[in-house]
C-alpha cells in the first residue's frame, strides 16, 4: 500500500530543508528524512505550520509514506555520500519510481547512476538547482535531466516550486537525458565563476585606478544595475560594497580575507571543456584567480617583485574611466556566456543530448545566481537561430562588442600599465581577437610539431596530409 505524500526529501541541511518547505508551501505533502533524526524533528516543529510534513525515521518509513510513482529527492553531499544514499533507497523502490539528485554532482557520476538504476526500472533524475538557500525556499532555477517519462511525473511539481520569470514562465525545463541537467548546472556555475571574477576586476579598477571608496563604487554598481548590466550579481555587489563592518567601522570588503574558496564546479567546467576541446579561457582564468588568491605563501614571497604600484587617475578622468570599465565588463561578460554556451553545444554533440540553448537561457532568467536582463536577448538569439554557431555571431551582440572594444582595450591597457591584474578582462579580449583574426600563429605551432614529432600538417593550397623531412633536404611528401 502506498502512502499519501507526493514527494520525499532525504537530507535536511539548508538546501534540502528549504526545498522541502517550498514543496509544502505549494500544497504538497512532503515526507522528510535525515540521517540525524533531530533535524527532521526540528523541521517539523519549526515549520510545520507552512504545510503538510510526514516525518520519517528511516528510508523505509520515507518510502512507505510516498504515493506511486514514488519521488525521492536526495539532498546530500556529492560523491560517495550520494552513492551511499542511493544504495539505501534503491532496494526499497519499484519500477517506475524515481530518485532525484538535487546536489552538485559531476555529470559523469549522474550518467553512471542513471544507467545502473535504469536497468532496475528506476528513474534517476540528476537535477541542477541554482539560487542558493533563498532560491530553494522561494523559487530556484531548476535543471532536471533523466527520462521524459520521469519529467512527466515530476515536472509539474518542479514547475510549481520554481522561480517565475517576468513573463510568468517557470524557470525549469526538461534539459535532456541522463546527466544533461547536472552538465548544464556545471556550466552555469562556470559562467558564475567568470561573472564574479569580472565584477571583482571592475571593482578593483574603480578603486585602484578610479580612486573611489567602496561606498562610492557601490553607487556605481547601483547605477549599472539599472541598465544593460542589470543582474543579481551586480545587485548584491552594490549591497556588499555599501556595507560597513559593525566591529571596526571599516568597509566590510576591507575586513574580508582576500582568499576566495571554491567547491569544484568551476574546475569541472574547465576540465570538461579541455576534454571537449572547447576554449573557455575566461572561465579558466576565474578558476585560476581563485586558486592563486588562496596561495598566501606564494603571494607573500612575491610581494616585493618589481612592477608599477597602482595609482589613481586625476578626479577629472575618473568618471570617464568608470564608463570605460562598464563597457569592458559588459563585453567580457558576453564573452563568458559565449564560452559557456559553446561548451553546452559541444557537450550535447558529445553525449547525444538535444539541448535547447534558448530554453536554457530562458530558465536562467530568474531564481539562479547568474540571472541577468540580457538572458532574454540570449534566448531570443538562439530562438531566432537555433544553430547559431557562437553567441558573438548574433548581429546584435556583435555590434555591441564592436562598439565596446575601444574602451575595452583602453581598460586592459590602463590596468597593465598601472599593475592591476585583470586576467578575466584580458582573457575575454584575447578570445575576441583570436576569433576575429584571419590568421593565427597555430600555423607555426603545427609546423613546429611536424619538425620535432613528425605530426604532419595540412596546407592552405592542397588537400591532404603532409610531412616535411626536416633532417635532410626539407622534402615534403603527402602522407
């Protein structure tokens, strides 16, 4: 006999607890379970008035409380803990039931788990969830993978708890089979890394070169958030920069240790891009920047190295410089999204997913960390041309970057001359220039490879593969 709960949530740390509350607020009966039973009790006691919760002391009790098809959402740490929980629940389920992994799992793990459970008739739904604890409670952006059959049974529930875009559309869509949902969430996080790095570089430029205080820079970001840079990350940047530390009275940003941490999804994005042969240089520089920030010993050893000390511009030039930084930030952000969407297209081709890039942009418009006004335009670009080879090839974005490039170059040059590190801005500009260059030094690289390793090359004037005998009289022969 099946129970009455429509969904179960196992793992009641912040994200799991808030998702359970979100489901309950939307009228669903939610069975809740945690390995530490006290967390289950606390959830029901503190938030029981929000909706119907069924506390379960064990996986067996959770499964017994669920109606068919059973929907078990697992919200535990990625990796071995996820496998352990799956091994607990899978024997208790029947064909047609589903396990939903809402953690930040590696998509290859999700593919493995989905295949194993599919052979047992159980649906495994790897689901990317973005929006942090607030989004989990009030409406996240949700990226479920898995079978179409599982989405038919789960999708309507996810659509109710998801964030809603300005046009009322729920920010959730069936992304694709097996690991597609977690793959797209991984790339989302990679773009997030790049976005945050670029914002950080803009802040440092406005402070070290523009001569502004954190509170003044907060006002700059607030003004930017009313225009084309309108986004969640720009909004919270203004809030952080305007905040004063209660203990010291200093700007809050000045009492935070400048060593950024990471949980791994950005690194996975870069590693996967390398495997796919996709250049995501902006995302990679953001990952490396976080890594470098944490090497306090290296930074201490290098603090006396020669180089210019950043000095502010004269006041009369500061406002004009801020406008240039806005151009550089916008252009570099578009490059980051371009690289991320290229990686998703390559992943779709490699793993057999039918990713709808316009739809993905649409479900990122609300709820998620990288929600931004220009995602509507990205969606429109892919809706108009689903086979768009590159986001920068869209005429509207191409025209904007063409308009921005003079200021973009001035900002990178100014940063270089004044000794301000801008790896994100620089990498984005280099990517833009490499794409538009009619000839790249890769011709020399390939010739070198043929010289030392007989790796062959192709010619511009003849078909075929060639090798030059570099040890003798430089004779060329087709291979």
